[in-house]
């Protein structure tokens, strides 16, 4: 049987065939950031995402996900594409424009596993795309996919941050790839651009306070959104502001791979959404049909209606009193 280094090369080649970039390998050791994650939870920065608290014990070791785990193959899949603003229409984060990335990445990782199985007799695999209790960002950093920006996104210095993550855990021993390094330096464009001031520095570390984050509010939060909803602006599902302003997501002629448009057909197959007014009045059957196979389904019917109504209110008052400047001052809790 091939050695760990040859197996890593075979794994990375299989990942490239599936369109993953970046990709890397790290040991399936317990996470180093569990304490930081618990501190974030203790401060209530996760908002109403109680499932993160419940799954905390399971995140202490990849062995809880796959007994006998020895290696983690981490992959990224680019979802970047043009996303023009159209008045009266919903504004959706880039990652959710096409087919649900969970389904896309999961299917590709299964094909990677199938490719490796003949090389690893007796080894077992587990595909993880968000749903498993795994601190994916840490393992992605350890595998060399990127470093943590002030907005907490994983940033690849060569390509940017517009990529979703997936993990393939295996009981086989593979050679690790170099850990990623880098940093934002003095840049704070994302901090200052955040409309709700959700990117904060606590205990010397940059983190996102979810109850202020537009992505959290429009996707995960249930019920009415308290506070000044003008800060949500025209975002109907998610938000790309902190990534859009990041220098690593700007195209440069000297770096043709940076901020490139995705070539993944499932992501480029964007669907046509009805107007905000139509969304605000959606019935259950129509919502079921409209959101089938889309990440937007995560918001739920009531959440999507709520967001559309907020967008409409903001659009109608756009020529009235201006909304408070984002990022310049620390907003009140909620917004």
C-alpha cells in the first residue's frame, strides 16, 4: 500500500478532479480552539442557535464523528459570482444563489472517498458538510486552506474567501499539508463596513456577535427582529458586505486566481426569485416549490416573509431619514 505522503497526493488529486480548491490534509487531533468556542457561547454570541451549545461536547474530538479517525481532508469550493442589486427584488448572499452547497459538496466528497477506497483497503470515511459536530474552520486552517480574517471568515491569500468548506474524515493515515498563515495586518475594512457593527474584538480576538449579524438575523433568527431594522437594508437572505470589501476578494491582474468567478454549474444555476412584494405574501405550497433545493429554505416561510417586509420598508424610506452609519459606533443589542 502507498505511504502517507503518496496517499495525500492521491487525495488532493481526487479533490482537484471534483473542482475543489483549495484542499489540504491535517491530523484528526482534538481541536485547539474548543475553549475559545465555549467562551463565545458563554457570552451569548451565538444568539438563539442553541444547537451549538448542545453539540459542544461532541466537538471535543473528531472521534465522536468517526471512531478511529486519523486524518481530515479539508476542501473549499468557490461560489463567487456577480450578484447585482435589483430594486424590488430580494438580495441573497452569493453562496445561496444556486443549488444548496451542502448537497453539492457532499456528493463531490463521496466521489473523492470512492476514488480513495481502492487505495485504502479497510479504511472508513465520513463526509461532513456543516451538519456534523466538527470545528471545520480550525481543521481547514490546519490543513492549509486559509487563515482567519477579522470577520472570522477563512481567507486564502491566493483566491480570497468566497468558498464553502467540506470535510472528509478517514481512519487512514495521510501526511498533513502545511498549515496556513497570514493576517489582516492593520486593515479593518470589514469591521468598518459591517452595517450593524457585528465584528467586535473581545479578549484580544476578533469575533462576530451573531445577534447583530445580518446573516444571522435573516437566516437563523426566529420571530420579529428587534431594534433598528434599517441596518438590514436590502438583504433578504444572508449578507456579503464584509467579504465584498475585503482586499483579498478584489481581482488583480497580477493574481488571476484571486476573486475568480465559480465554474461550478450547480452554483451558477441561479434561480429567478419573485418580487419582494410577492415573497411577503407567499403561501406555503408556493414557498415549498420556490425553495426546493435552495439554501434559502433555511430561513423558513415566516422568516423569508419577515425579511421581505423589512426590505420593502427600507426601500420605501430610502429617501427619508438616513439609517445610522454602520460600524462607526457600537449599536444597541439586537441591532
